[in-house]
């Protein structure tokens, strides 16, 4: 490793690196074609953000149900923030306003996570949250809304049955 890499290169964090497979799984789940084809989610930057935020929320909600996963939840959230920062830069958002955009995105994510948390046990509340957030308040086709809400509930049920350690490993098939 060169001197420049040691000084200016990314700092290695084994604990954070261990969470990357889980984040990759979340993104993979969020990019599944059924959300966009059957669910009518816009295949756009906003639509993809909404699906990643939804899947992240489900995982974080599950992890917060145990006392020993707080650190992993923080690391996973940091990876999400890093990814969103990189995505903004990739689409050309300048350094001077990346922070402002990122702040808005994280505030939006926090709101969505709260809405999905409220909908964990209530399909009606979850459907309202999906319509408001994923479809941005525009009335989706009923089949599309039902597809997204039903699939999110299904994902929640699978995660609920899994041990947090299996989820965190990123290797579990869910």
C-alpha cells in the first residue's frame, strides 16, 4: 500500500465491510423487476430510492426488535448514506449541494421508516404509506398498490421468522 493510499484512501472498517453483503441484498431486493412491472413503481431515480428505502426500512425495523443489533443498524445506515452520496455525485450533483440533497433524502427516509413501522401490523396503514411514499400520492392502479403492499408484507413476514444474525450475515436467502 502506497503512502498516498494510507493517508488519503478509504479507511477500512471490518465491521462496516461485514454489513456490505446485507446492503447488496437490500438493493438486489429493491431492484427486483416485479416492483416495477407488476407493482407499477416508477423505474426512475425516485422510484428506485423509494424501493431501496422501503427494503432498508423493513430490515432496520426487524433489527431494532433485538437489543444486540443497534451497532449493525448504524453501520447499515452509514452504508446507505454513503451509497446515496455516491449516487448523487454520479448524477452530477455538485459538492456544494450534495449535503443539502443528502439531508433531504435522509429526512425522507426517516419519515418512510416511521410510516412502514406503523404499517407492520396493519395492511391498511401500510397501503396508505405505500401510496403516499412510493407512488408520491398519485393514485396507482389498485392492482399495483395491492402488489407492492402485499409483497412488502410478505418480506416483513420472512424477515420476522429469521434470526437477526442470519439477516446481518447477508448470506441468508430471503
